[in-house]
């Protein structure tokens, strides 16, 4: 059973939910717990990597590969945290199940992470162009969804 206080639900709200809404809440709580464990493990791995590199003196601040590894790990944690935050918004019932805009932003973070860890000297130009096209397409989708959200909130056409 999920902790109703932790998921921002009162007993009254829980009792008025349909069976499927209760199922969604349980699934969201389980996913949140799993992602929390993944975030803790990723942060622990990041700390170990940085400390090991600093202690062993292998962390050369001028070496681009070191930055690629560390910032790639940091972005992995940020992506997981953003995904967890989006689940918490759903658990609060502020919105319906995961919003398109949130998924698009997470995908953009993942592409940004890929660009950071990519070794440009060894990557084919077609792959770089494909990643850039995907980032551009996701940016356009984000803009369109944001524009639609503004119209929905204002109740009409954009200004």
C-alpha cells in the first residue's frame, strides 16, 4: 500500500479515486522509489569516480575526456531527477499522466548529454547531423506544445 501523505493524497481523495486512478498512483509510487534508488546509485558512482580520479591524480583538468565522463555522469543524474520530478507532479495530480512537454524536455537533456560525451573526432558527421536534427525537432515540438498550453490557458488564440 502506498503512503498517502507522501503522495499528497488524503484518505478522502483516495476513496473517491477510481480503481484505475489508484492503480496509477501505486505504479507512480513504485517508479518513484525505483528512480530514487537509481539516482542514489548514480550519485554514488559519480562521487567514487571523482574522488578516485582526484586521489590518484588522474583527474587532469585540461583533459577533455575527463570532463566528458564526469559531465556525462552528472547529466545522467539530472535526467533521472527530472524524470522523478515529473512523476511527483503526476502523483500530486496537478496534471494527467506524464505531460508531453516534460518528456520532450527529458529527451532534449538526453541529447545534450550525448553531445557532451560524444568524441567529435571519432564520430561520423551523419550521426552528429542526426542528433542535431533530433534536437531541432524536439525543440520545435516543445515550442508547439508550449504555444498550445498558452492557448489553452488563455482560452483562445495566441496574442
